[in-house]
């Protein structure tokens, strides 16, 4: 193993030329080639910042600025997570000086006149300790990076699982499997237009596609029926909101918590005539009001088992007409604003329509 002196950078701060010269010769004989010295404590900090030493040898009693002031300067310019060994070499043999130096951040203390071999041993030990600290910090950084990568992988896997779950539910009444993703994108545009923070926008984008998850429990005879549902059948259809909320609720993951709220409330109406709880106005969670607009627009402009697609302009007229009734007028305005901003053009040809069940 290489000597700890070989690649070490050492800074010597002592106002006595003889001490500086002696320490320089000692360090050179030990194999140290990267060292700097100064006899003026006023130069200590600039030299320290420029040189970034692995170890500092510091005298206490110097003119202009004493060693305690220099020690404070050096530590203030050292990152908290960095181990910087400072060896104080002082002519003051009093225990108070030793205690104060160590309490102020010095890692070791020697009294002048010093024994050369002891200085080398102390310096070697301090350099070894610094090397171990650096190795440990490097290892911790590697582990933290691996944790971040693994966390990201798990997050991507979780998001993909939720996307596939949403697709599994919608494939029963949407052959393209794109309705949930379109609603997610539209809901995110509305959330952004409403000025919600970026992290909330992302949550809504990821949670909105799960709004109809409860439809996995609705019989095909009802879900895929092309005609008008009976009142009894519509009561069964309404249960998809509570079923979806039950599937998604009880999680400590914010994404699933938001998704549960959306699943439960996206069929509530602003005028209080919606389901499942007949909530009115602002009593409906904002995420539910946002997804309601996105869901209605997508249902109007795309073919469904019970309806053909509407033209975009007719769908927009219907959205505007429902502002204050079925839909939150502020959310409608934000939705229309977002459509204007992106220059939306419908990719879907049209015939005649209906709103989502």
C-alpha cells in the first residue's frame, strides 16, 4: 500500500521560519511533495482555499491573527461532511490551550519542541483517518446513487403498473385503449392552466387515467349496451365510482390517494345533481372537477359503445353550456384556455353524441 504522504497535500502555518523549514524537510523525507507553507497567518485562508489541503499543521501564537482565529476561518470554509484534520503544534503546554484547540475543531495537539518521529506518526494517523472518511463518503455516494436509481426504477414500475391497470379497465369499452391516457393529459393541461404546482399537475396526470377503474366490476351487458340504460341498470353503472375508490383507497402513496378521490368524485355535478354523493360546487374536490371536464370532453369527441363521436366545436359548445350546471365554470374556462394555448384540432370525425356514464 502506498504511503499516505505520497499524494497528500499538507499546509503548514507557523510564524517561525525555523519551524516551517524543519517541518518541510520532515515532510519531504516522509515522501510528501505537495505541501505549502506560510509564516503570515493573514495569508492562511487564501492559501487554504486555493490549495485545498488534506491536512493542516497550525501554530497558535502568531502575530496579526492567532491560531484560534485561523482555525475558525479554515473550518468555516470546510464542508460539514468533510473530515479536515488540523494538527495544532504550539509552544503553550497548558492543558487549557489543548482543550480549547480540540474543542474548537482541531483533531490533534502537539507541544513544542516536538519530536520529529512523533510528528510523522501523528500526521500519518490523521491522513489515514481522512482517507478512510473519504472512502466512506465515496461509498455512501455510490450507495445513495444506487438507492436513487432503484427508487426511480420502482417508481417507474409502479406508474407502469397503474397505467396497465387503467388500460385493463378501459379495454372493455374502448377498443383503442387510449381514453384513460387522453383524460390524463387533458386533466394535466387544465391543472396547469389553473396554476397548480408542478408536482400536483404530475400527480393528476398520473392519477386521472384510473378514474374509471371501478368499471371492471360492471357487467358487459350494461357497460357495452349500445342503447339507453334502464334506471336499475344505471344504478349499477353508478357503483363504478365507489368500487374504483375502494380499490384505490387506503394507500399511503399520494398518487393512489389522489386517484381514489378522482374515481369517487369525477361524476359529481357542480349543481349537486351528480353521483354518488350529490356533492355541490366547491364541496367536490378540485381533482374531481378537473377530471370531470376532461372526461366529458373526451367522451363527447370519441366513439363509445352507446354513442358516436361529436365534432370538436359542438363538444366545446356543450362544455360551455354545462358550465355552472354539470361542470365547474372556472375549470371549464381553464380547459378552454388550455385548448386555445395548444391550438387543439380534433383528430376524430363525428356524428352525434352523449356524455360519459
